[in-house]
C-alpha cells in the first residue's frame, strides 16, 4: 500500500470520505480542502513533517490553536481532552516497523468531531495500514465515532503479539536459569525488563486516556461506541497488568539467577579453600626442606626423596581425615 512521504504529497498520506458507498479516496490537497469544508464525513491522515500539511493546519483548517499546537507537537503523551464539540486524542502504538524496537513506541495525534477526523503521525503505524485496508475493502467505519473506536481497537490488537512474545522470551529465560548457561541469560533478562518498562511507560497513560473518553460528554459519541471504548480500555488494562507481571517475574528470575550464581561461586571458593588448607602444611614442609643451607636432614641419603614424598602423602591423608571428621567437606 502506498505511503507517500513529504514531497509531491506535501505530507498528505491518505484521505477518505467515510460516508460514501464505498468510501472514496481523496488524492490531492484541493480535494482535501473541499471535503474538509463540505458536509460529508471525512478522515485526513497527515505526516508531521509535511510542509503543506503544517501550513494547512495553521492557516486553512480552522481548528482551535490549542488543537493545532497539540497535533504538530514534537513530544506527546497519551491523553483525551474535549475541545469544544470535538475530541483531541494522543495515542501510542508499538513500533512494528522493520528493524525497530517495539518499545520505541510511535504516536498518533487525532482531532475528531461529528463529521471530521484529522490524524497526524511522525512514523508509520501498522494500525493505520489496517484501517486503510478495511476502508478500501468496504468494511471500514462510516462515522467518526466508529472510526475512533476501530482505530483504538486495532492499536490494542497490535500490542498483544508483542506482549505475548515478551512473555515467551521470559519463559525461555526461566528455563535457562536452571541450565549451565546462566551468564548468557543476564543480558537477555535485562532486555526483557527494559522493554517491559518502556512499553508500560506509555501504555499505562493510554489506559487512562481511553477511560476518560467514556466519560466525555460528546453528543456524536453514542452509547454503543462508549461501551466499545470501555472494552478497549479494559483490554489495555489487561495489557498493563501483563506488563506488571512480566516485570515482577523478571525481578524474581533475576534474584534466582543471582542466588544461583552466588551459590555456585561460594561452592567454588569453598573447594579452593579446602584445597589450600590441605596443601598449606605440605608447602611449609617442602619449603623448609628446600632452603639452601647446611644441615638439611637426608641431604646425603639416596632414599630421602622417596621418604619425604611418602611423608607428604601420609600428612595429606591425615588432613583429609581430620577435615571430614570436622565436616568441613
């Protein structure tokens, strides 16, 4: 599906008349201006970087300056605010663009009223691609309230596979903890915790924004759509709860991994201490016999070396017996 960048399009990605049978695509700025000022239901989707789209926002859209400022802002957090007879929405979606990290979430800014929707994006959203496919297939929304509800549902649908993949990776890490490759799991575990924290950072406020939509008094939002918004808010709540569970499980796995590594290190240090304890007296004896001064016993005796070796073996066996008697190992 074509996704024009700024250039000939001037930031116009797509636009549709939603109340037609079927919905009609709008392909140029003259048609956009006519549809925006007309009586039909229209959706216009713009690129934040488009020069023409930015000029249209400020000079031709007729929107409240507060709305325009919110639509073209560089940084946003999820929110839902009634503005006059319209609704201003800032929402987030997982980044499913090729080569991107899902927790590097992408934003979409929306203004909607009874017959018009304008949305602005910084980066490509797969949920918008889904919306365009549905509209062009004749199964898309025909009202602005239905458009908002379906878009929110598709944004939420796109989150679930990412959460499930994160849970699957955590399951794999939990299995690796009991295997030999404990050190390899530490970096993977850190990535999982980082992604869970990053996703929750924006999804949790989005839950609040969707809950707020349900309570906004806008005559063009019907009870049926409010119930659907409430269902979407409940689904986002479950996603947030799953992310909290992932974070807690990751913390437990991290503690278990640290305990196992510490226990293994202690066992190794203990073994080395026992070995050092056995060889310390032997080293003392061989050191005394190795000093280069007169009077060393057995210096002239051919069998002295074998006698000393036998004595060292006896001392080592005696030490092992004493250590076992004291339950040191």
